[in-house]
């Protein structure tokens, strides 16, 4: 009997030891996460460096970083998800966040954020969270950075023309008058210098005029209202009536960006990223700074950016959350701000010396942060890319001077209405 009990005890010990060994093996198992992102060579180097630090802190997680061109990631996510092999984590653009969320590609991150005591969602700019983080009340993406459109200006041209530098008091009238003074023609009447460039996001003019592109309930297009098409006509007039901004024919051989860099445009409207990716790269010989966009009936500007999401069909969601948390953390954003002048999506980093005290132009970079509160983003509809493409094609005819803005807006409205009726 004693021998029998001893044998049973020994067997029990072996079983328990085996189970413990199995658990230990499971806990020590290394998980490999596939991460899809885009970025230039310097951004990729920085990303790999930070991922290496993440792997040191998480020895049970390895990250397979797959750099993909920005234009291809949307299609890659769709195809890989349909094929049953999506990445675990993906960088996501604000320009196609909504259709991805609508198709159910992403995991709801709210439960992870709520249960993680080390994570502070309140630190993020709410405009970014609402713009490309949430869809229909669920948190699908954590923003990493913010692009803000503002107005770069050539200080030397302003000084030469005797015009005070633009500030927060400027409205459409002040802006137009300055643009006229900065526009120069030669003896033959040919323009050799322009006052301004136009904002590629024509929706900003509509917003500045106190209107919107679609209704608040997201069910129909509102471009057929006077406040909308009058704003677009004002934009068109900058090019085709007042001739203070270069036309498409005048930028056929050299872009507005190159004209600004060559000192041929007084005011250049572009995103916060331009200072690093364009001006710093190509070099500018004159002194420049940045100012807020002029206000119409109200102040408005486009904001966008990127973020990171966990794919719903990932087999390693817990580990994927840890990676997303790291990629949107303070240290990661601090490095991105210092190395690439990227505006962090976290207030604590954006408003620190990591961004505001960079020893690089523009000097008045705080303008970008102050403009965030006036930012608008793509409407939260699943058909936003298609809607944007259809609108742009018709509005372009107005900005080219091919047709009145009213006609263009009235023509595109029923097309967008039909598109919205059939959205997911």
C-alpha cells in the first residue's frame, strides 16, 4: 500500500512538473509581430532603432517591420485581410482610416486602453482622436502625429513690399490685399512673382466661410448652398481674376513649391511637414516663417496625420497592443519630433521643448499647435476616398476657371448624395 501511494505521488509530481514546464515554455515563447508602415530612409532608420529598444524591453516579442509605400498600404490591408493573412499592426493614414474601420479591419482598442493603468488616452489631442482614432464610437486607432496646414511666408519679400508680417488678425481681405502687393509683373505684363499659392484642400475655404461639405448627419452633400460655392469661387478668383496665385499653366514646368523655394511666391500654404521634408531638404536661401491661415467668417484649416491600429484578425492582439502603445508613447514621439519635426499627437510632447524649442526654422512653429483647435478632418464616412476623388475632379474645373463654382457644386451634389446613400 505504501509503495502504491509512493508511486501515485511520484506520478503526480511528474504530471505537475510537466505542466509547469509546459507553462514555462509557453511563457517563454517568442511571438513575432508583423508591422506594416511607410516612411523615408531616415524615418525607417529611426523606427528600427526604436523597435530594437521595444524588443529589449519585451524579450518575448519580435517585430518584423515591413516598409511599404504609403499609396499601397490601403490596398495591402484590404488584400491581406481578405486572404486571411493581415499584419498584426499597421500604420494608418487619416485619409483612409474611416473606410478601413467601416470594413471591420481593426480591433477596438478601448478595452485595452481602459484596462492598462500605464496608458493615458487623455494626453492625446482630442481632435486627432476624433479625426482618425474613433469610428462610430469605437477606438480603432491611436494617432502618432498631426499634420497642420498653415501659411509659410517669405520675410524678405514682405520687407521689400513694406507689408507687416501676417498674424492672427488677418482675414480674407487683408490676405488678398497683401497678395496683390506681392504680385509683380515685368515690362511685358508677364507675372514674375506671385503673392500666394492656393490651399490644395479647397474644403478649408468652405469651412472658413462658415459652411460644410456634407450635412451633420452625414447623409447628403451641402455644396449646392451659396456659402459653399461662393467660397470656392473666391478661391478660383485668386487665380483667374486677381491673378495673385499661379495658374496650372504657370506651374506646368515648375511647381508652386519650387516657385516659393526660388523666392517667387510670397505666401505658400502647406502642411507642417513641409519644413522638414521639403524646405530643409532642398534648401532655402531666404528667411521665412509661418503664420495662421487667414480667417473668413471663421478660422479653419485641414489637419490629418497617421496612427497605429491592431488588425482584428491578428493572432497576437495582446502583444500587438504593447507594440501600438510603444509606437504612440512619449519617447517614440519625442524622437520623431526632434529628428523629423513631426508634430506629436500627445500634448505633453508637442508642447514641450522636443518640438517647440527645435533649433530649426520656422521660428514661429507654435502656430501649428495653436491651429489644431481649428482643424477639420475627412468626414467619418466609409466612402470618404471615393467622395474626395469625385469632388476634387469637379471642383478642379472651377479652380481652373473652366466653369463657375456654382455650376460645379450643383453638378457634383447629386453624385455625392447617391454615394452617401449606399455607404456601409
